[in-house]
C-alpha cells in the first residue's frame, strides 16, 4: 500500500521479529537498566559471580535505570505546550514514583548485599 506518507504507511513485516530475550545477555540487561537480582539470576553467569560482583552489577543497573528515568522526566517536562496537555503531569508523577521506588530498592539491596 503506497501513500503520500511513504515510510509511515502500514506494511506487513516480511519476517517475524526475533524475541529480544533470545539475544539478551547479562551485560546488555544491566546496560538497559535492569537491576532486579531475581531477573539477573536467570543468566547462567550470575551464579558464578561473587556477591561483591553481583552487587556491582546491581549498582550499575540502578545507575542506568536512574539515568533513563531522569532523561524521561526531562523529555516529558520539555514537551511543547505542556500546559495544554494536563495528562503529561501524570506522566511526571509516575516517573517521580518510579524514582522514589528505585531509591528504596537501592537501599534495600545495599543492605542485602553488603551485610
């Protein structure tokens, strides 16, 4: 189907997309902001790491997640005509809640891993 919008027209994909988890590695998951030890333990190399190395992976995941949340907050806050889009405040509030939860999770995990 061809139309004046070209690349934005609906098209049926020629092949089914690969599942993201099939190529996901421990390092990639952490890079993407994953920090949950339960999820990270699904990677075989997790169990071969010392508790210290696991904590450093968790800490890096938290740092990456915090960076993503901050970037999301800034992008949302800088939306043009923010005053005309009241639902955007709800998005900011949700990002704030996620940041608060992340802070609590970091404290909990710090205590758990640095006993």
